[in-house]
C-alpha cells in the first residue's frame, strides 16, 4: 500500500481536519492523526468495503520526549487487510497533559490486552476499556517504566536484593 492508494485517499478526504500526515517508510504507509477521533477513524478503516483492515496485528506506543513530534506520545496501530494482504500503520498522537485515547477493544478483541500493556508501561489510558488494570507490573507499582523520563536505574525496587560476587552467586 502506498500513500496514493484509494483507501488512503478516501481516508484523507473524510478526516482531513484530523490527519496530520501520510508518509511512506520502508515500504509501509504511515498515517499520523489527532487522537480525539481515532476510534472513528480506525473503525472506518476496518469497515472499508474495498480494503477492510479487519485485523489489528499490533498496538503499542512511543514516547517522543525531547523529540520533534506533534505530542509527547503516539499510540501506534498496525493494521492488516486479510482480503488484500495490505498493511497500514496509524499513529494517534496523545498529549502529555491528558494521556488518554478511546479504546478500540470493541473493534478488535485482541486490543484488550495490548491496551492494558500500553497503559501499564506508558501510562496512556484507554477510555471505555472493559478491564483497565495493570497486566505486567504489580498492582501497587508506581510509575510507567517505558516512559523516557523513568529513572534509568528504576525506583529502588532492586535495592533490597543481596549483592553477590561472582564466587557467591548461586
């Protein structure tokens, strides 16, 4: 799929005010959008009659702290049209002040755990998510360890473990 594909053209026309850019990167089209209408936009791609992106192959996030980006965070959706064997990446930019976006778990069931992982590791909330709790870190864990401002040595969680020399190690 390229930036001139009819699906991308229809998408750009329909959501012109919310599309930030359409780019080609290593043979994949990347559509960058504003977060408020992301669920509606993704639903339109899933339901497209010509090239339905019926499979969410991955959902993750990126932290653009101190980088040139529209917002600090981007939620990244990797989509696949099984009918056309076409792939598309959608990046929805989320502000640092309100790190939240609508949940797509009602569109693709596998988004449930993926959104929980992004919440846990980046602190981005998915509004309307059916089970918004931590999935990787303990329930009482403070912070989100994949944020770029998270301390490199952690928050002292490991400091209570004994220190071994090479000869003492089990």
